[in-house]
C-alpha cells in the first residue's frame, strides 16, 4: 500500500512539474509576442506621424503644385519646362 502511495505521489509531482513547465513556456511565448507587438505599435506610430506631416504639407496648394511639377514634369500655362540632363561621366583613367 505504501508503494502505491509513493507511486501516486511521484506521478502527481511529475504532472505538476509538467504543468508548470507548460505555463512557463507559454509565458515566455506571450512575452515575446508582446515585445513584437510593442515594436509594431512603435513603427506604426512613427508611420502615422510621418503621414500626418505629409498631410499637413500637402494641404497647402503651393506645395501640392510643387510636388506635381517635380514628379510629373507638369507645367502651367505660359511656363517653359527645362529638363537638365547630367553630363556623361568618364570611367577611363589616363596613365602617365
């Protein structure tokens, strides 16, 4: 009878240790997930700030026209468009 009590006791202890190990593993997993989510939140806040700054910038019509002209070679009536092409660079070197 004493042997059975010992075996049951050992099995209960093993079951408890297994449960505790599972809880610790889950806790670590959740902590890593929280860390990743906080990083994502920080990145999204930064992106939101950048987008808010762009919105404020483009609210002004002169800035919107400036961007339109620079990105799409847009010109207003009466304006002349000049496209500057950079000069060719030489890759050869001269030896003395």
